[in-house]
C-alpha cells in the first residue's frame, strides 16, 4: 500500500473518530479533512471542490425550497387532515398514518415530513386517546422507508446517483429504486402494524393527566401586587388545570409538599407545577402569576412578543455536558430555559444545575422570531410549532401540491432531468407565492450541503490514492467470491457506519469501495452501489443514526432500548429484502 493511501486511511479514521466521539460540527470536520487533502497534494483543487458542483448536491438544495413551499402552505397538514380520520383500533390508526407518511416521504425530504407530522400525530393521538409512543417511532421508520422508494426520497439517493454519474456515466431514473423500495416499505409497514404495537412502549396515555408526551416541571411566582394574594388555591383556579397539577409551594425558604386546595396564597410564593408543555401556556393566562425564572425578565423582548417553544438538543449543541446555568442560553439565543424533559420525564432538582444531553427536550420562553432564526441550526431539532406562529396559508396548499406533482411528472416522463424539474418547481413555488425568497434561503440547509459536498473529497481521495482498492481487497474472502456475498458485506458495512456517522458521509465513503470491489470480482458495479444506497438509509436501531429518529426521541418519551427492540427486526427485514432483491433487479 502506497504512502498516499496510508495518509488517506488515517484521515478517514480521524474523521470517523471526530464524528463519533466529539461534538464538533460535521461540516467543520469534513471541510477540515478536505483542506488537509488539498494542502497535502493528494487532491487537486478541482477534485477537492468537485462535490459542490455535483448535480445531486444541487438537486438537494432546490428540493429544500420545494419542501419549504409545502411546509409554508400547510400542504402536509392539509393532506393529513383528510387522510388520518378517526380509526377505531391501534392497528388501523398506525396504518392510516404510515401509508401517507411513506408516500409523502418518497417525494420530499423525510425530515420535513416528520417535522410537520409530529404535532399533527400528537394532537391526533390525544383525540383518539392513544399513547403517542405507539405512533411516533413508526412515523420515523415509515419516513425512512418511504425515502428509499424514489431517487428524490432522500438526499442519500441523490448523492450516490451523482457519484455514479460522475464516475461511470450511469444514472438511475426517478422510480428505478421502487422495485426494491416499495416492497421494503410494504413489508416494513406490515411489520409495524402487525407486530410493532407489541414491541413499542406504552408511554404517554392521554387518559393519564401527567403522561402526555413530555413532562415538565414549571415554576411560577405569585406577584405581590397581583389579585391572587390572599386567595386559596381553589379560588385562584389552580386546582383543576387541564395539563398539570400543583406539586409543592416554596414559601420563604420553606417547602410545602402537601398542598391543600384551601391553602391561601401569599406574595412571592413559588409554585411548582408538573405537567405537559401546555401547562406552562395555561399558567401564562392566569393573572397574578409570572415565570419564576429570573432570566425571563432580562430578555430583550417585549412581553407581547414572547412565546413558548420546545426544542430537542442535537449532537452538535455547543453546551452539551454543561449545566443550564453554564450554557448561557439567554445570552446565546435570547431565550430562557423554563424546564428540561429527558426521555419524556421532568428532571428533578434545581433547573440551573441540570446538565444538558443530546435528545433533551427544552421548554423555552423566546421571541416570536425564534423558530425562523434557529429552525435550521444543527444544534436544535424543533419538534413543536409556536403557539403564536403565523398560521400556514392553506389557500395555496393545492398550488404547492400541484407544483410537486408537476415536478414528479416531468421528471418521471423523461422530459426533464431531476435537477431541471426541481429547479422549475423551486421557481414555481416563488412565483405563486407559496414561499418568499427570504424564507426560501432559510430553508436551504447549508451545513448539510457542505457535509455532503466535502464528503465527496474523501471519496475521491480514497479512489485516487488506492485506499478504496486496498479496503476492497480486505473484503475479498477469496478470488472466487460470490457477488451476492459482496453485496451482503457492503450492505452490512455501510449500515454499521450509518449508525455511527451521518448517512450521507457513510454512503460517500463506501461508494469507492463498492466500485473497487466490483472491479476486483469482475462484475457490474451497479448492484453493489445500489446496495450501499439502501444501506445508508437503513438506520433503525439507534436514535442518533438518522435525524428523524432523534426528532421523535423526546416527544415519544423513548429510551435507547426501544430503538434496539423495535428497530432490530426492521433492520433485519431491510437487510433480507435489499440483499435478496437488488441483484435480481440490477444484474451482475
């Protein structure tokens, strides 16, 4: 093995280690790796920056705007309200949700689909008196499976297709993947409906007042000059709240844990409530109470311009491991942490001493512009819309759906390439007013695009240095190795990397190995490349492997073991279907 190949493998190992064990942003890590490859002379400037000119990357950028138009017009909510209905059983409920989610995810970014459906499913579960934990993880899985049905269903498919065009001149059609993706989606949905309800946890039943989705501890103060001083708890209307209950009162340093409804409130009493996030909103409407958090009064936002926001902390949140007090949340984001929920449960103790972790759900008091400013920050995964946010323009929802269908028809018919069709759809969204230019810019997830484009440099380096051929040789069990076995090994290796790092980075790293392995065993590279494409999306057994899995982690009150229990059979189904069908559709 040549020196350059050794250097490239060391760089790849460092990148993998940095992505797995550090909180450094993925785009920073991969751009740093690309810089090292350029400066060391392993890659030319054209090779280093080639990913930024790739058609797959540009298609992803335009599809972000198309998805933004669908979201701004409430098109998904419009569709969901007509498809979900009022089913009579849990199995039928899951089926009514999974089918439209799978179909929608085939034609738009599955992260956007899940973000839109989380609050819809929560409200739906509440009306049907079902635990959200029975629906939210299947929601994530269905969006992942739906994304494998078409070339535009997930960014990974577009990235691998772009690499395939650049390296071999071959490309896949819009519905080519459906031969494997549709059976995979159908079997996955069948598994979730027939067996998933037994494996999914039963948490958050709406019949139990405190088991609703996420449980918080909320503290408020009785204002000294307010109308509640001298009134009993019952008279103040704090006895029968819809979303929480009064757990204890802190009075002049003394804790009153047995709260009688006839107990009289005094000035500056600190009331500790336990309940769902709506409890905080409910308390905001009680005259004479104010948030007990001192930081709220220091916010540079007028009271009438504030609202409640829930966020889930991602792996790139800069203050992971630090306490709420040390995180300087108000200074960084002009928002105040009111409470923290972990795995659906409130965390006892002083709020300022709680150390933040990935997946924590935070209840914030923030400005009305918070969602617009931070919706695409990689350290935040927003799961609840603002109560006072501008409602979608549902009158334009049919136009947005029409534009989406037109884009699909033009691409599927072969009249336009996927890039051309998506660019026209992007322009149509702007012209028809489905989305404004300023919002369109904010919907383009630049860090994701940088991660994908920079990953191309690593893949190119593995090819030109000979590192990919070396790794492919290690996978060669024998010179007469079966191509079916090659597909299986590539699939399993890609799944392993996908669970540890980003799915796009895993696909880009495995792509040159697939080409080299195909060359060494003397078969067509297409089935091996397609296997990598499917494997990169097959993240079911950890909450961190795929963004949608982490998005439902807090709202569903899930634990790591839930993903392993429900996701392992799903991963096995995916492996059997892909390894079994891919060589039949794309011959060796």
